C-alpha cells in the first residue's frame, strides 16, 4: 500500500503541540512510521518491588556522588574507568561508570 506525504505546508509533526492536550505526535526514524501517544497519569499503584528498586537507585547514586568527591580514590577510579573503556565497557562517562560500580555492590 502506498504512503501519501503532503509536503506543503507541513511534512510531519513531532512533539507536544498544545499545552491543553497530552497527545504527542511522533515519527519513528528507522521505519518512518508516524504515530501518536497519550501521556497520562499512572493507573497502576506503586508496588513494593518498585519502591525497593527506587531506594536501591537512590543509595547507589548517593554512594557514587560521595565516591566522586573522595580525592583519595580519584586516581584509582580514573585508571579503572580508562581500563574498562579500553576493554569495551558501555559506559561513556566517569559518573555513569561510578554509578554502575556502586549499583553492583548493593
């Protein structure tokens, strides 16, 4: 089935259009499919597992922040980060790597 594209005056719309409505217009770059999504309030209640996950995230973030400010560990952390990057680690920033290390410990 053919696709019709109206070039004049608008090719496509992406993002939030109105402050009154929560409809978002999207364009998927890979397939060029256009679709809408509606962002609304959460329907399902927060579970105990989610609360535990949030707490773990909060603790790992706090530990990473404290570790990044500890000057006695900075040189060793930088060397370990460079070694991890050379080995093909996915983390592109030092803070992301520190967070991942602290998250693993919890």
